């Protein structure tokens, strides 16, 4: 394909992914008003899958637009595409085990927000990339980020809903109907347990994210750890989730405190991903990851 055709595919994917995410969220949300409908959640799932197809199309088109064909994982925008793919995939897979369809609207809103933030950093495909990015460890590093950050976004929503349920139950009120009418409402403890299980899945990948990043850094810059701002905040994020799992498994902490840590942990994920870049840009702080701005 010529460059113009590939660019057209990319632009179609850009718009299609955004539209599919929004439509999917609306269809899932409509289930609250038409609880007997089985077509709405199915249609919502179909558009969620369609958003994945559009996101893959974006990466495919960008891969072949450069002078040298490469896996397009070199910019903040391209990573945001993988981030959103991770969120949608994690939601769809988790929905096979738990009834997370009622939580689809807020989860897809988070995915849409991440996509929008990524679009703000959109730039045309660079014909060539810097030498530090010519490494297969970069691709493995981004894959581990998708497998960790995506599920953690879903855990953020389930943790947030658990906090709401705990407050409702503490007030002696009836549980908020987190249900699509087919199954009983999820209780606070159930949401808290789902949050824990998702984080337990994500944590090894979060660990692999740091390890592969260190290996990539050594091959690219000759040092395993340079105390770069993004490295520091990624380690802080890892420590918070490690503390969450430690207190959960060893000290048996559950309930509101545990859910609050899960919610706060994802705030650190977002800060590590985009907040560090924003601060570096505003205050003109140089770092090894400034190429991703």
C-alpha cells in the first residue's frame, strides 16, 4: 500500500476507535433502562471488539508508513493505543468470569479518556527513530505495560464501585443495583474480591514492566537504572501495589482501606504514564523518556 492509503486507514481507525468506544459505553448503559434486553449488552460487546479492530488498524497503518517497517510503539500516542487495547481486552476477558457488564460504562469511559489523552500527543509517523528505540526489548516492555496497565484500569473501576457499595451498606441502605437484571447485585465484598484478583493478575506483569525496562535501558544507554523521573514513579507505583498485595495476603486487610489503595494505585499509574511527561515539559526537565512526549 502507498503512504496515502495507509494514512487514510490510520485516520479511519482513529475516528472509528473513538466512536466504537463511545457507542459501546452507551449501549451497555442503556441496559440499565432496558434490563430485559439481551441484545443491548451483546451489541455493546460487539462495538467493544470493533474498537479493538480499529486500534489494531491504527498500529498496522503506522507500522508501514515509516522508511523502515517497524512495530509502532515509539511515542506516547502509540502507547496510548496499546493502553486502551489492554483496558478493553481486560474488561472483555474479566466479563467471561464475572458479571462486569453493569460496570462497562465507567470502564469504557476510562478507556475513552486514556485514548483522548493519547490523541493530545498525536504526531505523524517519524521516518526514522532514535537509536535507543531500536531494541526488541522495547516491544516486550510495551507488551508488559499493556498487560499490567489495562487490567489495573478495570481494577480501578471495580475498586471505586466497591468503595461506593461499602458506604451504602454502612449507611444501612439497600445495595446499589450493580446488576443488569440477570444476576443479583454485586456486593461490596464481591467487588473488593474481584479487584484483588485483577490486581494479583496484573502485578507480575507490572514487575516485568520494570525488569524489561531496566534491560532495555542497559542495552540502550548503558545503565540499568538512571533515576529518571519516569523510572522513579514507576517504582513508586510498583511499591504501592506490592503493599496492597502484602497487606491483603499477610495482614488480611480487606474492605474500604484495601479498595482505596487500589483506586489510588491507578492514579499513580496515570501519573507515571502521562503526568511525569507533562511536568517534564512544563518545567523543562530533561529525562531519558522525554522522547515519548
